[in-house]
């Protein structure tokens, strides 16, 4: 992407982060600030590198997106971020591998809020319709999570529009990554529409 296109995605991310901050604040009854330091595109094979390496354990919350520009979403939470959020959401210490159904449900709902907020912002910006599916969650090494998504969704994805996200809750700063996974055609459509908007 060009620098202008990256700035456009960062703007979209910040709008979505603002919506998500409000919803999450209401859930945990604490002030939540979410910011987007930068946005960029990487090939799908490099997603594990972006989150810290192929063998780094993450919580991956993923879902399918239908509508005008289909794709997939992956929200990658470092294990420490996921544990902190579970404690805030449920008021108790999570299990080592997030295996309790209530923990998984809480993280999936968090993914629902974040993805819905970002897709809403993206839809308004591009004047396109995006329809998210129900999210699923996996806890594994980053490489395994990405492989699982590509295999499970049964389609080839080429690019990952990456929106870095940072949570600040009660002076605690947490990192996360939001990926919009697109095949060649969908990626081209997104860039075409953003190019029309920037002219």
C-alpha cells in the first residue's frame, strides 16, 4: 500500500478502536482507551512473524466476513493480553490454556465487539457492506493458528491488512493485532475503493 492508503487504514482503525473502547468500557466498568499506532499490509505467510514468531503462543479469535468484499478476520492476542482481559471480564484467573467454556465465550465476545467495530468503520469509510460470522477461538502457537484458519475456512488468502491495536486499561498497556485476510480479488477491490476515496 501507498503511504496515503496506510494512513486511510489507520484512520479506519482509530474510528473502529473508538467504538470498541466504548463497548469494552461498559463491559468491564473501567475506562478503556484503544489506539492504532499504524496499519500496513503483509503476505499471509508473514502474519506469525508480525505477532512475534511462529512458536509464540497466542489467542486467535477468527471469523468469516461476507458481503460486498469477502474476507476473514483474525484478532491475535498475546497470551498475557488475553489473560488480563479474561480477569477483567470474568473477575477470576483464567485456566492455563483458556480451556474453560466461560473464558472462551468471553474472548469470543470480545472478538465480536472488536471485529464489529472495525468492520462498521470500514463499511462506512468504503461505503460497502460487511457481514461478520460468529467468532471462534483457538489458543496455540501463532503459526498453527494461522494454518488452522486457512485450512478451516477452505479458501486461499493472500494478504493481511494489519491494524496494530493497543489497549490502555487502568494505566496498563496491552497489545493486539487485527488482521483482515483477503484473497487477490478482494484486496484489489479494497485498494480500488480507497483509491477512489483519496482522489
